[in-house]
C-alpha cells in the first residue's frame, strides 16, 4: 500500500471542482496572466477515505476443577499465565495450569492407563521429562510426577488429581480473575476469563484505485490508518494489514466505537506516515484523456505537454507528481482536445 493506491481515489473527481476554490486557498500563487498560474510545491500526506475490516476473538472462560477455600491467588488481569505454573491455591495447596489437549477427568499415577494418562505423560515430556525415553516405565513415571509435584509445592504423592489442575490448553492472558482469597470454590466455578479482543484488521480503500504508476519510488511509502474523530494513527503493511491491533482496539474504545458492541468494520482514512512535497495546480488545468493525464506548461509563447499523475485534491487544488518545478507556469483552462 503506497502513494499509487491513493492516486485513483481522486483522479476521477478533481476536474469537477471550480477554479475559484483554488484561488481562495492558494493566495500565494503568482498569477502572471489571466490564462496561467504558477506551480506551487506544498506538503501533503495524501489522505484517502478508507475502512478497516475487523476480526474479533471469541470470549473464553477458565473454570475450576477444585473444591475448597481459596487461600492465595497468583493470577492477575493482563499478565500471561504460562503452562505448569501455580494459578491460585486451594486449602493452601497450589492449583497448577495444565496445557493438555483436554482437561483431566480422572487421577493420573505411575500405573494408570488411558487417554488422561497418555495426555499427561505427553505433556510432561513436552516440559523436559523422559528425554530419550520412548516408553517410560511405571517407576520413571512415578519419579517424574513426584519431581514435578515437588518443584511446584504440591502434595508429593505421585498421583495427580483433576482438582490440582486448571486447564488452559495454552498460555492464557486473562482480562478478569474471578477468584479471591478466603472465598470457597467448587468445580465449575469461573476462575478467569478473557473478553473478546481484536485479532486482525485489514484496511480497504473506499475509492477507486489507480494503476501503479506513481513516480519517484513512492509506491512503497509507509502508510498509516486512523479512525474518524481520533488523531492517533497505526501503521499499515503493504498488503493492507494492521500489525498493531492492540493500539487500534484502544483507539476504537477511546472513540466510543465499542460502546454498542463489536463492529465488523471501522471508517477512517489512510495516509502517508510522513508528508511529501508535491506540486499543486488548479483542478481546471488538468487534461485527462485516453492517452493519459497532463498539464500544459507555458514559457512565453511556447507551450509544452507535461505528463502528471494526480495523487490528491483539496478544494479545487490538485497535488500532482510530474516534471514540474515551483514557478513553472501552467495553463488554467487548456484545450481539452490536446493529447497527453
């Protein structure tokens, strides 16, 4: 996404804007003759109306398998909880995060068998146990479970009960923690939850897109997107994706766009991250035809055709890319039949 993307957003409409507006906002233009004006270079970030398609995650709740009184809480909103760490305590014993494919439904021991045991042994292997051992023996499983329990301050009995674990599937960053010390907890109670969050956003230009013919290598200029009524901006990748979705979500929240639910899109504008200096001419000086777009440069009695690319417009003024320097005189109302 670059300067060429925004060119077509204005190319179809600039010639319809009256010249009087150009005179109003460019009082420093040197009108040396009624039929010509001087080219003036001005900064612009080439804003174009755009929208961002938004994709949100589903909310998630982590529930307890434990029963007792919560004696300590280690989880906190906004702080990631890894696999195999104490999340809270029940009756002074830690309840540990378990990132298996499913929650345990029964006890796992050195001699137990079944899906729960296979999953738990695979998880122990993923955190460093049974290295180089294809099929651990009962004694090896007992020692591994005991060592794992001891390292976390759990009861060391070589048997893991479902109530000693809280199932996460993967590292988890809660937006809310529902347990607190001194409060009883039962299986099925909510431990933590995470609200919907913005997971991806893609910018779409809402106006027509021109060909990729912008001069000077500006096609790859960094672009930014901002929502209406908010001055902040986020970077846009060349494919239109917004990488910093957390900042975009904050902008949407601050602007009040999440007050009535999670929108599927957000209106705004896309523009250059850094303004560029471009030549400006009146809209009425632009000739557009099948052979291209151009202006007529005037030097005394001589006239020459100068090809240009229209990149933006503002109240009768157009920003163009072409071989035009400050002070070059261009015809205000050229012959529209002139080939470019």
